[in-house]
């Protein structure tokens, strides 16, 4: 009897020790995973900081060339003017979109005037040749002044082993609007795309492609979040003009997360047309930064997904405009629209992502690190403070 109790006690202690061992192993795995996540977050934060500093240096150089061009300044000085967007294509080309020659007109039953007339001008700053050129809206197709719509287009064509791959993405950007009584700004976006795979020879095999659209906060800015839509009504996918059931795409979002992800079906009839709509909501008087990236996996024998294209948006949200004069609002990048109490902030910087950004930002960071002179970002407004705070995550 005593021996039996001893054996039971030993068995119990063995099971208990085994459970404790398993638990300690689980805790170790969790701790290691948390450490890996922390390291990856730190790497992303450092990379983002380097890229943002490089972007700011391009902005400063471009602004200097723009201000020194006498023909441009003569055009701006003789008219009312407003910069709508700044688009950085690469390390050599920066584009400014202006509305020039408008006037403000007061209409009945409104508390503020509206912008009337004006011409859209596009200025291209060539950082290599130190020159500035411009064209009017007759030669510029993707910004519409009346609808305040900017269309950014990307196209990719590849051919490999008897199969051709074509991908297109159009990012529709509208100016933001002030949400009444909430002291917040709202910025709507819509991305439309097409993915197509075709045989170009006697090949009988078509890759099972996977596509993923990701919208991600690049700084941990307070009071800025990506909207959550659990209904899925903001997503539409068509294949040969037939609706694809929602079970073929997954929306990996949760409320208050930093990333929105939509994955397209990997097995479907081509071509595929798709669209994705979302909003960015933000507090006033802060800098928000987020990326839009489209990746494809399965096209070639690469180690992982290939980035097809991407954009980075840098928006300095205006302060609360209540009681502010029209002149002051125009100075900070807010303009009245229909004349019925709505104001729209524009003045957004958009960066076309690519290898050039990562390459040049790392080289610049290395050069700064070897220089004893302290580096200070060349920024305006509240941007330096926001970046210092938000990139610390």
C-alpha cells in the first residue's frame, strides 16, 4: 500500500515537472517571439527615420531651386496661387501641382467664400540639371480641380517562360475634409487595379499568383487611424465580369490596428479587376505618414513576394480652422470649396517608392554617421517635432 502511494506521488511529481517544463518552454518561445517582434519594429522605425530624413533633404533642395527660378516666381507673384500637391518621383525629379490665378467669391447663405476659376500648373524640378519647367492643365490628365481628385497610376509588365504578367493600380486621392464638431480631419482614398496573366507561347501552365494590398501606418502618430469596415462593402473583386465570393479574399483588419491588408484570390480566372476603399482619420495639427504597397507572390522562383509598386503619403494636418480667416487658411493649406461651410486641406507630399529611396537613405545615413557635425532635418512647421515623437516607437 505504501509503495503504491509512493509510486502515485512520483507519477504526480513527474507529470507536474513535465507540465512546468512545457510551460517554461512555451514562455521561452513567447518571449523570444516578442523579442523578434521588438527587433523588427525597431528596424522598421530606423529605416523609416532614415528615409524620412532623406525625403526632407530632397524637399529642401527642390524648394531652393524652385524659389530661385525667376520665370516661376514671376508667374506666381503676378497671381494668387496655391500649392496642392508635391510628388517626389525619385532622387532626381520632384513635381509641384499649383492652382494659379483664382479668386475668392462670396455667395449667398455661406459664411466663407469659394475658389473661382484658376488654372492648374505643373512644375517639374530636375535636381540633376538644376532646372524647373512647367506645363498647364491642358497637358495634365490626372488632377481635376473641380472634383479635387488626384489619380496616381502604376503599370507593370513582365514576361517569363511563355507567360506574360500585367498589373495596373490607380490610386485615387481626394482632399481631406474637416469633420464637424470632432476636431478631426478625414482623408478618403480608393485604389483600383487589374491583374492579368496570359500565355504567350505553347505553355500550358499559369502560375497560381497571390496578390496583397497593404496600407500601413509608418509612424506611431497619436490620434490617427485607418478606418475599419467589417461588412466588406469597401472591397469589390471581379473576374471575367463575375463577382467573386467574399470567401476568396480575406481582410485581416481589426479595429485600431496599424495595417489594413487585402489579399486577392490565388486561384481564379484571369483577368481580375478589383477596388478597395478606405479612409484615414486624424487629429489636427500633426504629421501623419502611411504607405500603400502592392505585392505579388508566385510569379517567379524568388525567395518571397515581389513589390510591384507603392506610394508614401506625408500629410501635415491643419489646426482647428474654427474662427480662422480665409487668408490664414489659405496660408496653411486649407481652401474653401462649395461655399457651404466645408474646408478642404490639401498640401500633401507623395513619394513614389522604389529601390532608390532605400538605397539613398542608407547611404546618406552612413555619411551623416561619419560626420561629426550634428544633423538637423530640414523641415517646416510641426514636422520635426512630430517625427521625433512618432518615430520613437
